[in-house]
C-alpha cells in the first residue's frame, strides 16, 4: 500500500469520489488504504437498500416528473422521473453503478429503481429522456427523439416481443408507477435492453455499453433485494467485452470505463488471468498515446491513467473477500 499521504489521499478520492469522505477516512484510520475501512466510511453515508423501492420517508421528495411522448407509438404525456439537482449524494460502486443518499434536506431515493421511463402502450423504454419526444423549456416546440427514424420503425415492429417479456402483466401503466416493485424495476431494464439490442443490430455507438450497464443495474437490484446476481454479472461482462472488441464507445472516457469494468467483473468472477490481461491494456494504451504525443503535444494520458489506477487498486485487493461485498 502507498505510504505517501498525498498519494493515499489521491487514491482514496478515486475510490470514494467525495473529498469529505476522504477527510473522514484520514481522520479515523490514518494514511493507509484498507478496503474494510473504505466500506465502513461509505456505509455511514449510505442507507440500507434492502427494501422494495429503497425510498427514505424523511425529507423532501427529490424526484419530479416531466411529460414525454413515445417516439414509437406517439403515446402522449408519459411520466418521466427526474432527480432534482444536488438532491442526492451520488457515489458509484465498483461496477460504476450509482448509489444514492439524500442531501440538502432531500430524502434518499434509489433512482436506479425508477430511472427507466416506459411507454404504457408499446413498452418502448429508456432511462434517457432524450430518447423520447418532449417539449422545449418554454413548452412551445417539440424536441424529437435522438433515435434514428429507421431504428424507431424497427422498434415499432417489435412491440409484441416487448410485451412477451412481461408475461402475464397487462396493466402496464400501473405496473411501472412509482414506487416500483423489484420485479417492475428489473422489467423496466429488460425493456430498455430490448431497445438497445435493436440499436446494437444497427451498430449504433454505445449500444453494447448500454446493454452492459443495464444488465449491471439489474444485477444491483437483485443484490440489494438479497438475491443472487452472478448470471447477470456474467451477461454484463459479455456485453462489455463485445463493446471493447468492436470499439463501440468512441468517447475515450467511456472506453476506459469499459476496460475498467471488464477488469472489475473478471476479478469478481475470479478469472484473474483475464482480469490481468485486460489490466495490461491500459499500459499498452498509455505507451501508444505517448508515441502519438510526440506528433501532437495536445494529447495526454490523464484519462487512461485515471482508470488504470482504479483498476490496479481492485487488482491489488483481489484476494480480499470483502472487495465486492455490496456488488
């Protein structure tokens, strides 16, 4: 473990993502990194999430609704849940899934449970409001969906497939109302995945990344409800590996997140050989970037090194049985 205080603080900030938590950690445990102490610090700020909708009744409601329109069947005025700015302290877990804790007088809400907006008619679903049609800030003009017309037409042809995902559920409007049950939350991500699979078929950027991220959301919901999530972690890993293989994430920061997540998932699944092989990818990318910097000094290795550092920490702690206790 690093002994230099500044280096310890830097690594703690990467892991805790909050300077106040870093300061609390140093005050209580000194300038050494211990995964058990990190977990203890985070637990002081995080609520018990083993409830059906994970909402805390104290404080103001941080969620507000906007109305959106389905871009597939044009069903109007669908409720889309949005979080108020600065209403939650948001910290990522080791698989980069956000965890929520109320702040500034707002109560804690597990936004993962209600993030996906679902059309109650055709079951088009997405956690991104930009995928829907919506009014501009002044309510005078309609902002079209960011999804290409051809993909929307393909999604229209697959309404029956989406309905089959819900089995015997027929009252879609009430099924996805807040608060959502664990099953409804999971189903909302399955519907979002159905959309993303069509996007992937059309080789849309970030589609495989979305599939991996949605699967990890399901995995977290299962874990928080006390259920096994290993199969979901394996499925997510397959999506992220395919995203890496096909260069599905043009944005460098997301590409590095993909590699980091592959390392994290392989460590969690005890495939240390594969985890180490992907860890070396960071070093290869840094060397390649340094060569490019000779021709273009404006380039840098900051983003690559940031995610390499986070992946290295997981690698160093790979034998710790509590490393992924909450993931």
